[in-house]
């Protein structure tokens, strides 16, 4: 196992675990210079149905790594404000994401989530049953090819996490910003560095190639 890489990942993840970003705002946006925006609305703990839900901490780490690698735009939660950006009827995270997309001419939105290692798929693409991607399954197929080329092969589309609920981030973005918005659920068994760093690197490399593909297509 690459101990230096694990230490680097742990360092990036620490502020999400501790909610120690030094800001009163409950989310942060980092500006990019291409038409892609990544989102991690569960990068800290959430408050849903009067209970705390565990954070999907590594989703925020991945978003920040890809911001540095590709200069895509990113938005991620920094603090639990007794809310759930992917569930609440109204949430400032979604509202500001939509406005930011309009202001910065973002054309592709990728909402990152992590699912339990008990799930059968490595990746589940949530498209809102096509509604959030304007029926562009060809682009989703290209994403799947990129993951497969990087050794991530158990892939599904709308198998469990469809992102069809109007309160999800990707459904809100698709409806109110009018762009391609997809939810990508990543299996924890790939990201768990106690198993080694290979799965984490395959996922990050795949997402990096997806962002580059979208950027080149736009240019």
C-alpha cells in the first residue's frame, strides 16, 4: 500500500471529518475554468428526519482532488447545518449551485455520492430515469466505458439511486439550470484505503478522464 498516498488522502479528509474549514458557511464553491462542475452534498454529516446521517467524507476529498487536477468547478458541504442538501424541500446549497451554474456557463454537473460496500455495483449512475440528462444515454455510456477502461466494471444505470426525486441536487440542477446533471454513486469498497489504494486511484482517474472528455468536447 502507498502509505504516502493514504496519508495525503487522510489529510484532505480531516477537515470534512472535523468540519474544520474555518468558515461559517455550510458549503464552499471553488471556481474552475471549464464547463464541468462536481458536487459533494454529503461530504459532511447530514440531518435527515430528525437524525444524524454519516457523512460521505471521501466524496468531498475526491471533488477537491479533481478540482486541482482538472480545474473543474466544485461545490461541497463544509458543515452540518442541520440540513440535507440532497433531501430537504428547500436548501441553499441547491439554490446557490443553480445560480452559480447560470453565472459561470457550466454545462455538465456531476453529483458525487458514496454507497455501502454491501451494494452489488461498483458505480450506479443516477439519471432520474433519463430526465436529468435530457435522455442523453450515449454520454452515460461513454462514462461507463471510461470506468471500464480503468478497471471499474460492475456498473449500473438507475439501479438503486436514480436521483429521480425532485429534491436531489442533480434533479434540481437539471430542472432549474437546464443542463446535463448526473448523480454518480461510488461503492465504498473501491474507496476504502484500508483495502489498498488501487480502487481509489481507479475511481479518481476515471472521473478525471470524464471531466477532460467533457472539456475537450466543449472546446
